[in-house]
């Protein structure tokens, strides 16, 4: 599965759990960190954890295991690092604070 397909699957899995404001950033021309960032918001810690668990489960079923994951303890910012795709699941206030869309403002938004 190529990175474009992975990020689209991750976005669908997040959407299945009613994640809000799902954004995909094409990072290829901006950084070597990853090809894509997927950013979304959950309404609470429980909601972000549910989104993260669903994304992880669906990716695992597709044969993809995160190289790194974190943030499940409090659910304010859950990160799933698949190498070429990095998934950020935020609670609203935490997303506003870190404002990754502004930080990586040169990245092109991808329609999903």
C-alpha cells in the first residue's frame, strides 16, 4: 500500500469514528519527516482514544503497524507514526495550541 492509500485509509477510519476537521497535508516538498500528515480532532479524551484505536485497528488489518505511537494516556494529542504517514489526533484546545496547519503552512492540503 503506497503512502497516498495509507493516508486515505486512515482518514476514512477516523471519519468512521466521527473525527472532526480532518485535514491531510502533503509533506513531500516541505520536509523529509513524512510524505503525509493527517490531522483530526476529537471532542474529548475518550473520543480521541476511540479514533486512535479504530485507526490503529484498521491499519493493522491492512498489514500496517505504527513504528511509534503515543498520547493514549490523556488523549490530548495521539500520534501514530507509520514512517511515510504521521497521524495526529487532537482534542480541540491542543490542536489550536500546536496549530500544525500553520506550522507546516507551506504544505499542500489534499482533498480526501
